[in-house]
C-alpha cells in the first residue's frame, strides 16, 4: 500500500512549493500517493494564476504525511481560521507533518513547533523567530527535521526536504535514483546563505544603529572597526554590540563580514577575480575571503563562481 501524502493548499499558494515535492514523490516507483487538499475542496488558485483541483479535508480519508506549502500571504496576514482548523484536523492523525517555505507559519500558529528547531524562507526567518519566540529558528538550513515535524526553506528547498523524506523511508539508493532523474543534488551543498543577502536587514528602530548600517552599506570596504563605529555615533563599542544583538541578533563584526561577503559574491558574479573581490569588498586577502565563504556559505569562492556565475563570451 502506498504512503498517502496530503498537500493542504489555499488561494495564493506558491506552485513550486507543491510541484517540487510532488514530483519527487511521483518518481519514487509508486511508493507515494499525493493528494491535493483544501478546507472546502474545489478549485484553488495559486499565486501564479494556475488553478488546482482539490479535495475537501472532510473527504480526504487517512493521510500519512501532511505537507503545508507556503505563500506570501501567510506572512503578511494572520493565518486564516479555516485553513488553521483544516491543518489541525489533518495533523492530529498524520504520522508526520511538514511545511515548505512560509508554510511553517501555519505550523507555528498551531503551536506544534514550540520548543523545536524549524526553518523557513531566509527572507522571513527573522519574522518567524520574532512572532513565535518559542521556536528555535534555524535561518541557514535548507530543511530541518525535529521529531515528526519537518520544515524546509524557501520554495525549491521543498525538493531537498522531499528527497530527505524518501531517503528516510526507503534508503539512499531510492533517493539518489530520483535525484538523478530530476537532475538535482541529493544533498545540496551549503545553506540558504548562498542566496540570501545582508542588504535586506530591516531598518533598525534606534537612530545610532541606522547610522552605522547606512555607513557600512555605503562603503563596505571602509574602516568599520569597533573604535571607528563608536566614534561615529558617540557610543562605546560595548553599547554598539548590545544594540546589534538586541535588534539584529548578531555582533557588529559578524554582520559587517556578511555585508562584505554579499559584495564579494556580487563582484565575483560580475566577472571580477577572487583577489579583486576580496580587496574591493573589504575582506582583504584571498584567504580571508575563503574563510568567510566557508563560514557562511559552506563552499569556496571558486566553487561559488563555477556554480552561480553567468557564462560570458570573451
């Protein structure tokens, strides 16, 4: 008997959150049956405008694994009560519950992630952590498994999570075969930091911190030592560190390194050499750049260039 996987969807759902995991399971030699569900059944329109024909939760029958795909509206607004009730009903009997991208906000609202590790799209990780402080949000993971609950990062990371489910259920050979068929990594190297950017830091509430952040963004390669930053805003280095921890959850040095790394990534993608990217970004030497790439991205600058740089004609 195949393992039934129910995808609970609603209007404005992100299509790839569904289609990516569904295709992984579809290619697993008939071991899974995927079912599209919605609170009331019928047509549900995705954010890209494509309509999905769904079965009502009341008519779903037994579901072994529940997957909740995401959508931007799940972050902007409170989770719809009808969707929340449907998720609660299905989660109560499913042996495993998962989310893709911002679907984690539905599980968070249910309270099932409290005291657990979880992830979501890097752009919304801070919001998830702030809104639900009892969740240990892992911002740089592609997917996180904690007990019967799995959460995955932004959009295509649902494929990574589905492959992990397949490997757990049927072993690495089955997962490897499906990954080859879909021409994807079985275990994608690196985390969400490969794609995120420190330039999306929300504007701080405290004027002194805004001044520092604006100065770093304006010239990442300038001298931004603790002494220089302190003098610029008439605060002590210790006070600045406290501000960064309170508002951004990191240290000044680590945040500045991340901004410089973002610039170095962009310089590499624009065709600059590793040495030039290190110097112009403020990271300094090739070795410093290599260490920053390893620390934040889990790969080397050369690997990053080969993977993401656009091929250019000479």
